[in-house]
C-alpha cells in the first residue's frame, strides 16, 4: 500500500494493489477511484483498510460490466449517474462497514419529497436575468472571505472544507467553478460546479443562500448560469447529490429538468449529522 497527496483536512490518497482509493476522514468513508475491474482479493483489502481507519462506508462508481463483482463482494447499488464516464453510465456501489450507517432515518418523508418533485410541472425559464434584484457572476479570489462567511452561516458541518479559505483558493484555480449572486455589493448566495475534465462531468454543489434572500430564485438562477458555461465547455453530464431532507434544493434540481437516480444512505456529514443524499442527473447532450 502506498500513500500520497494529503489535503487540508488530512484526507489522503492511497493505492492498494495499484487501485487508487481516497480516505475521506471528514465523512468516515473510503472511495474507490478506479472504475475498472478489481480482483475480489483487492476489494477485501480495501474493506480491511476501511475498518482499520474507522470508516463506516466504502463507495465507488463503476461501469455496468463490473457491477456484479461488487455485488458478489457484498456491495449494493444505491444509484446511477448517466453519462458519468465520457458518456458511459456509472453505477454507485456502496459497502457499509457499520450496520447502523445503512439505516436511513425517516425514508418515508424523503420519498414524499421526491414524489412532490416529480409531480411538479414547474420549470425554470431562461431570460429576464437583467430584471433580477441581484447580479450573478463568476467568483474571484477577492470573494473568498464572503464565501466562507456564507457557508459558516448556512451549514454547521459540510462534507468538504469550505470553511477554509486556502481550500477555496486552491480549488478556485481551475478545478471548481464558483458562481455567486450579489446584491448591493454583498454576496447573498452561491453554487459551484466541481469539474471532472477527464470524464466530462461536473457535480453541481456548494449551494447556499442567506435565509433572508431565499424564495427569490437565487439558487435556480445561479444553476442556470453554471449550466450555460458548462455547455460551452462541452461537458456531457451534470449531477448533484442533494440533501434528501431538503425540499427546496430537490425542487430546484427537478425544475431544471434533472432526473432522480437514487439515494446514497448516510453518505456524508452535513449540518451536524450523516445524511442521505439524493442523486440527480442532467445530460447536457439531451438539451
């Protein structure tokens, strides 16, 4: 086993039998980063590694021909991201090291939220952005302090180190596209696209709006602006992992014609607890 490249939160990349994995200490999980065929013996070694590092969950994205290998090793398929690998679908496989972590809290409520979203005919309409009481633009280094302040207000905990100015500074340099909404010289909301250039997919994430500015379409309009730029950059698939208990963000994604593709149980530490995350996807080549 070889360790290399640790990040700000002391999360680290490792290789086990040449298979690249990521130890995510913040969320107590291990992510398998290779999508190819993995010998069952290596999968077992990854489980042992997860146990030694007190991870409650092992996750990965794989292509259909390799799903059987994972299910035979005790993994379950929690969802799918259409077109994740340069247009080829990815299946989200998970193994729960901790039996308590596989139990979803109040799944009936979360299913009800999805049903409400799917029954809604509300759709985002482009245009009219010049008449908004706020402007939307790409974030710059000078915005970092305000971005951190926004996240600190909205989230008590978050799966990535968005409270760290150095993290924002590093990721703003090409990997993540941040866009903000500004009113009277102050940032009131933001969202970002975490871009996988190699596979031509992007995760729509980091959605936050100050409470007194909600209900004004801030997030919906930021997502629209992100999508337009990602289209111009020739991305194939956009996806988002949204809090299953948050009606608003799920409604916004459905409004933008994202499709529901499953739920990741107790996937990450957000707002002070492990939460289920709904998978929503949008193929840009379909629009």
